[in-house]
């Protein structure tokens, strides 16, 4: 789905309310992806995001040219999971696995990626996937505020709605951390879910 | 606001402190990372000098946490924000033409030997092309950039493209001219 053609859906998915969790249906989207493991706070994750955006630069450039004023900057996104999913809420970050991602336009493909001369760089690939039903909320502030919100999600909001997690936990970073103070950073927290028994 | 306001380096440092409170050394790193030295005169030693001036003027607040090795953290004051916003608006909203060295060279065209003058223009064309590539390289290396910074790069790239087209057209004409 091309979200830039449906601004209402775009806002619904990327600019949720800060008040409480809401349910959204996330359609099939197209991403450029880099895989990684270990604590996202270590160098690896930010290097992966930088590499990801460098790789898709030719596509971003072409998209800005083609779309003009209807171009929307795609933010960096991260999926987190662990072999034992309990390691996620427990914060055992060294056991986390992650995917750094950015949405691609529908017409893009891997042949348009920029080619890195070094071979140490991680592999970027294009991947389509659909998260479906998700609970999400906008968090404004530093990352230390996130665990409280997630606890509310997993122990209150989801059980009250008869929902259970069904897929990797997802964060979308709407602000550049090099330019925006922690207390002002906006992060979308998203958890794919399904109804109990479904 | 008094006289012409802040100098370029004062304005830039104030802007970096406005993003979030930072130490002097952190400011140095950000200035380096964003390649700000290319377009402003700001040396490492002058960062602390300029910060001192901004502090004295009440535009930034310097706070040193307790501890012997603690570094001062600089944050923006309300006056600092007001001054910064006013000056940025003034810069963005008013146009002052700048003149390229090409004009001062070109105006003496009849005096220069034809072959050398044409060679000079060709050389300029090469330099502009090289600069376009360099700017594009920096832009790719700094990804992802927020949209307002992309706009800034669009401005630079557009100016270079215009100059390149002008040189090519002028060369073409002057080379053909009987």
C-alpha cells in the first residue's frame, strides 16, 4: 500500500495519540531492512540505521523528485524480538534480535540501492510484510519512559481487550536523536496483537 | 535587538544549544560532524570564547554539576531563544544579493587572451562539476537528514547546477563566436 496517497491512514499509523493505546490495522508495506542482534543501544543499531539510509539514498532522492510536495520523510523503524519473548519485557537486551527498517516507495527495488565499496557493511534487502492488527501509542520523551508504558500495555490494556501479543515489538523514531532533546523525542510504540483464541 | 545582532558563529552555537543542552566538547563534535566549519569561521578554541560571550549576554546558561572533573553544560535561556528566533527569521526573510567571482572575471573578457579565457572558463566548469559531486557525496554520507536540511542541500545543488549550465552555455557561445 502506498501510504502517501492516503494521508488519513498515514496519520493513523505514524501519529497516534499520546493519551492511550489504540488499535490500528497495519496494511502490507514495503521496507528496506537490515538484521541485527544485541542491545539496540550499542553502536550496531545506529550504524545499521545510518547504513540503511545511505543504501536507499538513490531511492529517496528519486522519490523526492517524483513526488515533490507530496513526499513524506520515512522515519527509521526497529522491530525487536527474542527467542524467549520474556527477554523483551525483562530488558535482557543482549539477547534481543532486531530489524532496522525504513518504508520504501512501491516502485523501488533492490537494484536501485547504492552500492557500498567496503564489504564489512551489513546486507540490506527489500521486504514486504503486513503486521495486521496492532496496539500502538505515541511516546514523547526519553527511552527511560518506555518500560512503564509497555507494562501498562502487556498487563492492562491487552488483557482488558482480550488481546495477546502476536509478533515482534515495533518502535518508530519520528525525531532525529542528534537534533532533538530526549524529553521532546517522539516514538511510536507498536505491538502486533491477536484476539485470544483467534 | 541591538545593532546587527549575532555573528554567524554565535548564531550557530546558539542553535546547537537550542536543540538540547550540550557541553563544549559535544558542541565541537557536532560542528565537526555537520561540516559547519566549511561555511563558518569557528575554531576549536573559539567555541569556548563564543560560549563565554553568549553567557555574558544572558543568551545561554552555563551549569557545572558538582564534582572536580565536571564539565559545564550550556543551555538556552528564554532571551537566547527569542534572540535566535528573531535573527533566523530576519535572515530567512530578507534577501541580500551576493555576487560571484565569475562576474568580476567576466567583466574583463575583452582584455584577456581568447584561448586563456576559454581555458579559464573550462577550468571553472570542472571545478563546479567536482563541487556538485562533493556536495552530493556529503549529502549521501549524512543520511538520514531532516527535510529542512535536505532543502538546504537543494539550495546548494540548485545554485551549482545553474552555474554549470551558465558556464556551458557561455563557453558554447564564445567558442563558436567568429
